C-alpha cells in the first residue's frame, strides 16, 4: 500500500487490529497477526527476549530469523551478543537496529498475517535489499504468509 504521509495507511492497520474507533460494524480476523509499527516498541530486556517475545524457543528458526533480518553482525558488536540488554526503549540501538529487531520479533512469531508499517524506512538500500530477499520476498522466511506492507515511497 503506497500513499502520502497522513493518507491513512497506518490507520488501515489500526482498523485491522481493532484499535481504531469504529463508527459501526465489526472487524474480525480469524488468524494470528504480527504488527511491525513504524515507531518500534522494545522491551527493556535482552535482545533475544525482544525477538522471541514469549514464544517457544526454536534455536534453528531463531538463527534463520536473525540471519534473514541482518542482525548477526550487530550481535558481534554487542558486549554480550543477543544477551545484551537493549535499555529503556532500545536506547542503545540505532534506528535501523530497532527496525530489524522489530521485524525479527514479527518473523519469529510465525503469524499468519504480517502488517508491516514502512519496515524499510530506517535501513540503508543494501540492508533493505537483503530484507526483501530473505524475509519479505517470494523466497524469504515469510513466503506463503499474507504480508501487507505500507510505505510512502515507491
């Protein structure tokens, strides 16, 4: 979904999620939904906990998710790898790291539907290409899943 800033793209997601005030009618979603907000939200916890977010531990899928979301090189830089605390609201992370961490959390949830609010806005072109190829694209980790992506750039 492409549109100008303020045109209601994010509101579409909030309507699907049921968090937008309805004048009338109902919204029913019969599948699991993962939402990647434009303004990332992170737990004041370890990176690994922010990705797994209470879901059952699966070491192989976790590694695949981390690689696909281009986080491996970041983990090497952190003092305790993925056991590093992100701090309040992810204060010790860059905007791109926060965005990729939020995307990794969504991927790891193995939802049926993914609502992605401008997920590539905070990353450079090289990383964006990697994320499209390995996560969002036809052969990425989300293949076979419903993906709705909004952006304000074509």
